[in-house]
């Protein structure tokens, strides 16, 4: 159990640091008042976890430990919808309802597309 927690924690650490670095785009990119860094994090994370799920279903390349590290730790630390929800709340507080609708719609739609694409890419192997 402790081994698994350390594996997940290591992946989570790396994912969280990567998420922080990418989300810094929020400070420099203005796309219709949408937090572009968080959007990129969520879509990229969905693509990666879809790809890893596809690989895990089709081969034994990913051991249970690697699945914990990559899927639970790295992807779990990298993507977060708590930031997404909080940013939507801030947009609502600022009266930017169109930005809320656009941000939410893009996040959900592109997230599903990215998971499907990541999963489908595993059929190429």
C-alpha cells in the first residue's frame, strides 16, 4: 500500500508541477476571457489519459504500477476540474456569462473529443 501511495504521489507531484507551468498561460494568453492555460491542461490531460487507457486495454506494456503513476498520479495531478469550476465562478461574479458558456462548452466537448482521439490512436499500434 505504501509503495502504491509513493508511486501515485510521485506522478501527482510531476503532474501538479506541469499543470502549474502550463496554467501560467492564463497570465499571458487572452482568448475571449477564457483561462487558456487551464483549458489546455484539461484537453491535453484528457487526450493523454484516453491514450493511456487505450494502451492499457490492448497490451501489457503498462504494468499496474505504471498505470498508477501515469493515470492516477501524473494525469490526476495535471488535470483538475476544481480550478475549472472556480474559474467559472469568478467569470460569473464578473458578469461574463458568455465566457462561462464558451469555456464550459469547449472544455466538455473538446475533452470528450480528446479522450476519444487518444483512445482511437491506440488502434494504430
